[in-house]
């Protein structure tokens, strides 16, 4: 293990002496200070602070991600091309420790730069409303997953006379995927003078809560929407004149597991239960939430460092850099492609291939694309400890070790 720390220290010194560390510090610090002057909000202090936080820390994370991928993709490949890698291995140092030491060095640099950026944000950027209010646990309705709902209605959907023949001939997996997407986006109408309810599981010690609704009406026009929320003895009045995301604080202590919404207006309310109805329960403060978001970002950067160093063990530097950057772009773009173009029954062959590759990219890059702690931090949503521990275990420990083992197997064969 001492060999690993020696490699780590040598690689860290190399990043410092090569001015990589200094350049990253300058770039991250400059962007953190410039972001508040470049970003325009929605006219409110809270909106401006939310955008500044997203673009300041989020921008620094993007800078670090690209830099770490490029630096890691050349770490082993360059030494192999200049024949310095053989000198390191014959000292002797196990190939696994050569790879792991480089991953840890890149991770340490990214952690230090990100910590400096976060500290600079706290000191130099106004963020009073974010730090003054606690973040919130976000609870969603207790419902079957979209996949489970799709499987439950599959037979009825196929056997309906209105279902076209070409859809019946489509593969079952394709139909299930489309039904799951429809279940996720399915609207529920709350007509005037009616009440709908949804089940939630509140924490045992919950004493106060708010309800967040994404309100809409039948024709998407500006119309007055009014109603009443209740959960046990806790109630709130719903008043809204446009489509918007609104929060309504429940007056009293919420009890039971059923949230009720009574429509007392003249227009129907449209809500997607899985997306548009949430209960917010107060959690801890901004600093603790910032710490959890920081740990998740460092874990993601560690995974990127491990991936790029593993690529450098298998490929030459130009090819490794190209593959690393393309993978990062696919990880960010593929979820949007699938969300905006989910129906593959009416696509031509080229589009079908593109959708297949996008889904493949989502599955392969899920640890990177699924975690977005900066957005939760900016929206005052709690970055949960359970999720943070999971991300640390997978992205900062298990996956980097697996990638390091694979790279260690490749190094002797590439000499």
C-alpha cells in the first residue's frame, strides 16, 4: 500500500509542478466570481441566487470534469509512449497501485479545487436567502413504479379493439417502455366540486410540512384556480391564477398518510401525480446540504478520473481523450434525447438506431447522469445522506477499484 501512496504523491507533485492545479484554481475561482455578473435571474432575489448557485458551482464542476477527463486520459498513455512507465513498474510497483495512485491524485486535485470554489462562493457571493432557510426533504406519492403500472395494463392495452395492429406486432419491451413513459406523464383531473387524494409516508417526527404543486388547467390559459389542501387536521388554501409551481404551507401538524385536494373553483385542475405533487418536510441547514452536495460531486469526479485513467491504460492518448469527452457528452445529452423523443414506433431506421444508442448510453453512464446535487442544493431540496453514502460507495470506491483492476490487467499487455 505504501507504493500506492508514493505514486499518489508523485502524481500530485506532477500536477502541481505542471501548473495543472494552479490553472484549475484560477479557472474555478474566476468563474465563481464572474457567474453572478453574467447570470440574469427572474427579477427576484431568490431566483437570482438559485441561478447563481447552479451556474457557479455547476460551472466549476463542468470545468473540473473536462479537465480531469483530459488529464487522466493522458496520464498512463504518455508515460507508455515515452517509455517511462516501464521504469515505474520494475521498481517494483504493482500495476494496480500505479493506476490507483493516479486516480487518487486526480481526485484530490478536483476535491481541493471544488472546496476552494465553494469557500469562495460562501465568502464572496451573496446567498442570504439560501443559507437562512432550511432545506427540505422531498416526498412523492406512494404509487406503483411506472414500470409496474405498465406491466399491469399491458394485456388490456394490447387486447383493446382500438389498439392499431402495428402496435400489437411491436416487441413487448417497446410497448412496456412506452406505457411506462405514459404512466410517468399521466395527468389526473380534479374537476370542480370534487376531491382527490394521494398517499404519502411522512416521517414519524414530522411536525410541519408544505405542499408543492405544479398547477395547470384544461386549456393551459390564465384562469383562476382555487381549492383546499388537507392532511389530517392540517390545511392550506390553494389560490393561483396561472400555471406555476407553488408551495402551500399546511397550517397545523400533518397527520395520517392521505393528502387531499378539494377543487372549489370553476375550472378543472390537471396534475401529474408522479411529477406535480410533492410534500416538503423541513430538514437541516444550507451548510450541511452543501457538504453532502460536495461529497457527491467529488465522488462523480473520482469516477471520471478512474474512467479516464483506465482508458489511458488501454488506448493511446488522442483516442483516450476523444472517447472520454464523447462519453461525457453522451452522458449529459442522452437522457434529454430519450425524454423528448420517447416513441420509437413511428421512427425510421436511422432514428431507431439513435434511440437505441441513447438508451445504451444512459444505462452505461447512469452513475454520472443520474446524480445532480447542485440543482437540489439551489432549489433548497435536501441532498439526502442515504443517497450520498450510496454515491460515495459506488462512484468513489467500488467502481474506481474495478476500473483500476481492469487497467492493471491491460498495462503489462500494452508494453
